[in-house]
């Protein structure tokens, strides 16, 4: 079985010394159970992937036809002062196409293109994208990036990780909006260790209870009215494929902290 098939699921727990002689019968039975569980989950995921890819293809074709037809008749609607109808329909078609792309990312995740990147400037560029939206939602964005004098480099796919952090900040803004905060606050903190870098994204939004936290990274689970439940699932998959980890702490009505850890490399 392809190793990559297990990267999106749970890891297999094998004793750290990897010495077969040290494994007891109970250890063997436990590992076999975990392998059976992983195999079953992998088969389910494969079926879901096939279903999603086929369904997305069937939906996209008529959407493309409808979009082309609307663009063709839009000048006529403009003359009839009905351009708002065409604009609304085109907007909804584009939004649906965006959702289809998210589903396809699950069904056929693209290969990584890794490059050596300095993490702090990378994170600064992402925060700049959200300054205006944060201001509109009465949120302040703060960081400790200015306190980090030592560069930290990692081998990352910038497109994929940008998707992760954009999703995290967007979720924080939405959580603050749901809590009706007048003093919304989002902080991004980075802590460097010997071989890893920790990135914490904290907000004072609506928070989550234990039930929601336990399901947070499951595909298609969402608490949003128009959510797909794929954003955090894909984020976890991307982080794991970068040999990193992602965890969450949250308290209802107090806020949420996402903690991402990534391996770093030398500056040479």
C-alpha cells in the first residue's frame, strides 16, 4: 500500500526502539488492530474520493454551459436593465465552482513543490492580506514577529501553506464576528526551538466546546451555514504532509488557539 495514503490519517504507533524482539504478543495484536483500522479508513477514503471526483465532474459541465450562456445574453439583459440578475447568477456559479475546487482538492490533492522559505517574512505577507478585512470586522492583528532576530527556514510548498494560514485567520475573524466582539483580537506568535518552529494563531472569538473540537478536523464537519467542512480537514492534511502537527485549544466564548509545528532546516 502506498505510504502517502496514510499521511492524511492517524499515524501508526510502534515502539520507538523499533526492535522486533522487544514486541510482546499484546504489542503485535495492537499493531495489527491499528493496521486493520487504517486499511478500513483508507478504503472508505478511496471510495469518497472517487465519488467526489465523479460528482464534481458531472456538476461542473452544466455549470460551464450555464456560465457561457449567461455571458452571451448579458448585453441583452444590460439593455433591459436586468444586469443585476446576470451578475447574481454569475456570482453564484463562480461560488459553486469554488466549492467544487475544494472537493476536488480532497479527491486529488496536488503534488507538493517544496522550496526553502524564511518563515517570518512568509507569515508577514499573509497577515498583510487580512489587515483591511480585520479592520472592517473591528479586529486587531498582533504578532511577535518583530522580536524574532534569528531567521527560521523550512522546506515548504508556499501555495499550500498559504492556504492553511489564510484559512486559519479567516476562521478567527468569523469566530470573532459570531461572538459580536467590539474588541476582536487575533494574535500570531512564533516560537523557535532546536529543530522545529511553533506557530500559534489565537483569537477571542466564540470558541468551541469539547464535542466540536473532537470533530473539527473530520471531513464535511462544519458549524457554518454555508461551510463545506473541508477547510480544516485539508489544512491538517497539508500540515501532516509537511511532517508537521496541528492542534487546537478552545473555550466557549473565550476563544481558540491553533498550534502548528513545522520542522526547520539550517540556513546553509
